[in-house]
C-alpha cells in the first residue's frame, strides 16, 4: 500500500512536473530539477531518521534481493578469510544466505528454523567471531511475521540489517548498524529499487569483481546517479517521505503502528480459534500471521474477507494461514476492519 494522498499527487503532476511542461519520467536524471529530488529525498530521510553525519544514503537498482549479493560483494573482503555471519530467521534471511554463498565463507550464526521460525534466536555476543567481515540480520521477517526488538551486540564487526519490510515504521538507532538496506516497495515507494544506508568507513572495500552499479562506493561518489536510475521510484519515495513527515515523523507513525498491530493481536490472544504463528515477544508490527483450525475454514475466511474489501490476506505458501501486512500506509481503520471481521467470523464459524 502507498498513501493515497501520494498517489493522487503523482497523478496530478504526472504530465507536467513543477511547471516544466514534461513528466518527471521524461526529464533527464542530470537535470537540476531531478537532482533536487534526489537530494531532497536523501536529506528528508536523514531528517526523519536522525541519521548520523558519517552515514551515506544511496539509491540502487534491483530491489531488496539484489542487496543479498551486493552486501557480500561490498563487505566480505574486509576479512582475509572472507567469512560472514548470518542469522536465519525466515524466508528472506535464508535467501540472503543462499545469495551470499558464492562470495565467501558464509556461516549461520543462529537459526530458528527448527521451531518453524516462530522466534528470533538469542545471540551470545561471545559467539561472534571478531574476524568476520559482518553479521547479517533481517530486522523484520515479512513471511513469518517476527521482528528483532533489540539488535545483537556485535563488537567491532559491522551489523547489516535488511529492513525492507519495516523501514521507517519504528524509531531505530541507525548507529547500531554498519549497513541497512530496504527494497522500496513495502514502506517507501514502488518496486525495483532499494535504499541503502552505509557508514562511510565501510565504503571502498568491495571485491574487485563487483559490478560498478552494485559498488556502494561508486554509487556514493555518483550521488546515486551513476547511470539512469529509476527516477520515478526516487520521486515517489520523496513524496512518501513528505507524507510521513506530515504524519508527525517516525515516532508518530510508530505509535499508530503499535495500535494497529495490537488491534489484530488482541483478537488472536482472546481467541482459541485463531493461533498466532510467532511467539508474542517476537511479533512483527508490520506482518501479523495466524492460523485457522483447518484449511476449509481458512478458505471460507479468505473468501469472505475478499468480499468485505480485505485483500491480500493469504499467507505465504511455506507458512499457510493468514498474513495481514499493515505497513505504514495502512490506516488504523484497516486494522480495525480486519479485527471486526475476525471476531464475526469466529462467532459464526467457531
Ligand atoms: C520483500 C522483501 C525482500 C525482497 O525484496 P525485492 O525488492 O522483491 O527483491 C527482501 N527482504 C525482505 C525482508 C523483504 O520483506
């Protein structure tokens, strides 16, 4: 979901951006009006996150998943043994491990696979090999619906966080991370691009084989304009950030997000009909996952939900059940409508 006021504005100024008589997708990425959009987007991101000055903000192609390759290409050479540590907490974490494998010695530091990814594993700081090039975590697990509430202590080893499904949904201390990345399409804008935040001392250590467009140092040097980026994606992200600022910023949207998630989790907790996938202390505020007693009831639930205007609730194939994604653009009323539907469905089918 994207905020409706953003989409209305995109529509209104699509044929004639800023009185230029051309669309934002027609002007050159080197035109000063577009450079102003890139600069405006990064500075607004900095403002909204309180990002320390020693971090760069980049826009890169290929969405979230391309970063599963870009991260090892840029960082794994930091350790002579090319060792990196990954925490496996769900589908995207597992894919990140798979995609990093060609570039070095990829170790699974901890995994919750054995318990069906129902939790975030506890990390013993002493278990972190200080020779590793980085530690990778997925801060919010989109498919199973879990999240890290506190981030692991990794000493001098940089922590890398995939924040694709929760960026700007809660206040996060970015100084805890060496690198944060997020595909735009869940909380920031259209699909196909990603935003990367990197501590500047980590730039310039990429493996020699790293393609130019995946090399964070080149992208940083070129102000994210090394080649023609998806100008439309950056422009929409800029509008989404302006919208977020109007909502009161990250702390304000976090309060709404807490309320939204609680509205749905409260129904699960008060019921013996619905069963949450994730242990309560590890629950995501962006992706609420739960099961119904059987497949037949699940089918009925999803069909009725569709009729009630509640869409995209089918769980990911590995998990089954229901997944309600309640990203920043979802208003509280959306979560309330789902909660009301769940209660009524349980009353009539439970
Ligand atoms: C959606 C998602 C991705 C994949 O993003 P793409 O842009 O489709 O490559 C990666 N990580 C997480 C946590 C996600 O939720």
